């Protein structure tokens, strides 16, 4: 993985060229900004640093877009909003895209915000647990998400344990209280850059291991998802958004203090010191890219391997072609849309 490599000035030139190349659409986007809606996966947090920096620094406006950002009231809402045409883009997760496609929803991933797993197995050093094998007979708090339950099964199988060898308890959003309060000796479902950092800042000395280091195939934790029909109707709008987002992400990586301020302004409930620590842990993940590939690139082979794992674990019935799940054709590449 490497850091962002396209300088902001080059992307500014790209945006100008795109607008100039769009013919009649250029008047529409430069004279009056084109509306664009984004639905988050959760309340504003460090995972969204690039988005809020792009908004704060005016990069979306420079692209001719009037971007509105909505927070979902229901975790299942973002993909449904996109499929129904009520939101241009939504943030979701690679496993959710595969599940949605099997349900017949018209959604496709167009960019990775974070191109590796954040979901982690976490325990405290004070628990005496030295490795996964020590979970035998212990209580593991989970968020009750089916594919994360399959994560646990895969992780345990790697050390010749079965799900029945541990007590998995669905605590929903109560992962941290369960672990810190002692009702669970480990938790699965927290993010390395959020719950992992929270515990470290509390002085709890957590042991944090992303699931892809424990036998689960790697996957893109956070992806931007659109409706295929919307992409076909107005492809340039999505390319402009993603180019502006890359600029915002690059700015966030270069200015972590400003990125923290942008997030805490969007969500005043965040504790500033903790938010700063989480942003610093998140920015290298947002700024990572596959060598030689554009910002937001999703690896089709990795998606094929992961969806194969989902099928093998009974999460989906078939093995959908990756072209049904992802489309890298809207990423910033330096090419001017036709």
C-alpha cells in the first residue's frame, strides 16, 4: 500500500477539464451547482474525514456540486435509499453490497473509502488471553451481525475451536461496556481505528487484531455505493464527486488537525481529544491505495475471494460476478469523461 500520490493541484486541473469537456452540462454545473446527496453509514466520525474536508475546503463546490450529507436513522437505510433513487451515494460495507445484490437491490460499489478490514477481535492485556486459542470457555461480545458471526467461526476454526467452545453474546452497540465492564473477555465487531483507539486512550492496553490477520479473507471495509441506473444517467456527476473526495482525503492526510476540526464541527458530540487520536489512526487507512491503481480502487480478485467465503459460510447462495458488485470506472484516473 502507498500513500496518496496525485497532488491536489493536478486534481484541481482535472476538475476544470472535466467541467469544460461536459459541453452543455458545464453551464449547468458552473452556473448553478448540481445537487448531490450522500448518506453516511453512521454518525459523522473519523472514517468520514476526507468527505468533510472536501466540503469544508470547497472542493465539492469547485466541482460544481452542491453536496448534502445525511446521517441514517437505521443502519439498513443507506443502501435502500440508494436503490430507491433517494440518495446518489451511500457509505456501506463490502459484505452488505453482496447481500444487497442477492436481494435484488440495484446497487454497485464505485469506490473504497477504506480498502482493508477495520473490524477486529479485541481483548485487554489484563485478561490474560495470549491468543485466539485462549478464548476457549470465554465470553465474546458481538454486534449480532451474521457475517461477523461467520468471522468468529473462521477465526476459531484456525485454532481448531468451534463456535460452541466460546460463549458469543450479542450486545448490539454495547461492545465497549461489555469488555470494559468484564461481562465479556473479548469482543468482535469494533473497529481498530475507533474502539481500539478508545480503549488505548483510556489506558486499557487493548490487543487489537483485524480479522484479515486471523484467517478471514481481506475485504474493503467501507465503500461508496451508487445505483447502477443513476450512474448510467449521469456518470460525470459521480466522477466529479470522487475526484473532489480524493482532494479532500489528501488534504485530511496532510492536515490532521484541520481534519479533526472538520469532523468535530459536523458532530459536536465527539470528544475532541479522542477524536484527534482516532483521526490520526484513521488517516493512513483513508490515504492508502493499491500500488499503481487510482484512489478508491477495489480489487476484483479480492472481492471474488471474499464473496466465495461468504457463499461457503452460507451468507449468500450463489457467487455473483464481481462486475455486478463493483465498478472502478468512475474513479479519478486523470481521464476526462467522454
